[in-house]
């Protein structure tokens, strides 16, 4: 079993701490809270919120604290998520390779489709005005918070239960599809795809100069001097520089720049095996990709605290229709989608479940996966504009409240597990 308890506990506690502090602050003194969130760091900046001229071109950009955290620093969080997805797919012993991965992969797809169906169906039932106002937020309830859900799974199932690994595989696929959804459906402005050539060029240059070339020069040389020099001297810094160029390309292309480091991840040299997300054993690997991940461990914890602080400050008076649609999409759509797709894969396609798992366990995994939190908050922030309202309630604020309240899926999963007879298994 992956040894990730220490990191995800810190990750979740800091993230939750930031969110709780934001909720208290926003409900005691909303004016000062939003003044800090929107604090202008630099008015005329090469990066930041765009201001458009009459002809539609970007006249200048304003770098705010919110943009710095959500669009710049969160790129490191998504890079780490991408690293785990990449290793799970390409490594020979990757967790998303082979027959054992088919059921959680298909369950993840169903677990993303179910909330969309519930969310859009309920919005449609409430009338065309509600549907038109909220349809763009269909992706908010598709998210699963990998760290938070892992902690709940450990509490519900125990460390030795195969359902914990099942959940981790499902969450990795969920992350991969979530990254794709953000990139495709939630651009930051008018898309200028030619700028993606800059990102592609940076990725190719990083791979050819710092990965392929040293290995080619070392061909036939047992000690691999060039690759060793790159790994010990330059480490991941050339890739970080390429990542900055790629990030700028994403910003200029109109795609969400928080995804800007993704093209660089596959270019980094990596070990021939992985141990899973933030596995303790990977601290002993010296490949550049794992050096990069572990160098980011503490900074990303702080970044997630800031993300919670700057995004979760929702006034309780903002509760509204988006809140309940997102919450119902997660609490109903996730378990329903995961259960149906898991049953189809395991029974109809005869792929089977891991030894020691039953369909009851899959149902409980569905409830645990309904914890959206981090990524749901992020998507809510990009899906809705801050100034749009529905029945006098700010839509973005109400949507974020739904994402925050999705933590209720944890206690629900625990109660349902005890009702249906699922018991904990120690390591």
C-alpha cells in the first residue's frame, strides 16, 4: 500500500485550515477579505488578469494576489498531479497499466458522468433561466479531491483494504480527466492556439537538450557521465525554466495557465518504476522527475493553504441553487455513476474486482469520491464570473459553497459503510 499518509494529512489540514480561516474572515469582515484577495501587486505586468482594448487585443495585464496563487503558483500543484498520472500510464509497473486498472478507470469515467447528468437535469427541471445561468458549471461536481478522499478511505476501510488502492487509481484518472476538462472547456479568454507552439517548443528543447542528448552521448558508456552530471549538477532547473516559458505560452494562448507546466512533465528523466502518489519510498529515487516532486512538497503545502484562504471565503448568505445542485451532483451522481460503471465493468464485461473487494465496497468508494473540495473550488472559480447572479445570489460564491460542503460526503460514506456491513481492515 502506498505510504502517503504524512503528506496528504499535511496537505489536507493546511488546505482546510486556509478554507476555514477564509470562511470566518469573509463572514466577519467581507470587505477587508476581498480587498486582500484582489490586492494589486503590479498594475502593468507581463502576467496577470488581461484588460482588453476596443479591438479585442490585450491592452495590459494586472497581477493580483488571487492571480498569483490561482494561475501561477497552482501550476506546481497541477504539475505534481500530472507527474503521478504520467508515471501511472508510462511506467512498466504503472498503476494504470494492465487489466487490474480497467475497473477503476471505467468507474472514474462513470463517476464523472453521473454528477454531470444529475447537475444538468436538476438545473433543467428548475427552468430555462436557471439552466442557462448554471449550465457552464457542469464540471464543478465532477472533481474528486485525491488527498481528502484518501484520508477518509483510510478511516472507513482501514489501511489494508484493497478498496483504498481502488480509490487511488480512480482518483488519478479523475485528475487526468479533470485537467483535460479545464484545458478544453474553461479557457481564460479568446484562444490563440499559435502560442501553444511556444509551449511545445520549450518542451521539445528541454527533452532534446537535457534528456535525449546526454543519454545519446553516454551510449555504450557504463558510468553514464553526461546524464549523471545533468542529474547531479543541473537537476530539474532547466526544466523549470522551460516550464516558465510553457506557462507563458499557455497564458498567451488563452488556456488556463495553471496547466502550463503539464507539457514539461513528460520530458523529464524518470525512474523505471513508481511507488504511487507521494510514496515515501520515492524519496530514495534520484531521477530528475522525483527530485522535482519532492522539492515541491513543502512549497505546494503552503500554496494549497493560500489557495484555500483566497478561494473559500464565501459568505453563508450566498447559499443558493448552485450550492444545492453541486452538492447533489456530487452526493448522488458520484456514487451512482461509480456504482453503475463499476458493476458494468466487473460483472457485464467480466473484468472482476480486486480480491477482497465487493460491490458494496465500490458503493462506498463512490460516496468517498464525492468529496470535491480542492479541484471543485478551482473549477467553480473558472466556470463562473464573479459578478453573475441568480435570484440575487452571486453564482460563483454559491458554487464554491457547494464545493466546500462536499466534505459532508465523508461522514455519509462512513455511515453508509457501517449500514451495509463494510468493516475496516488493518494494514
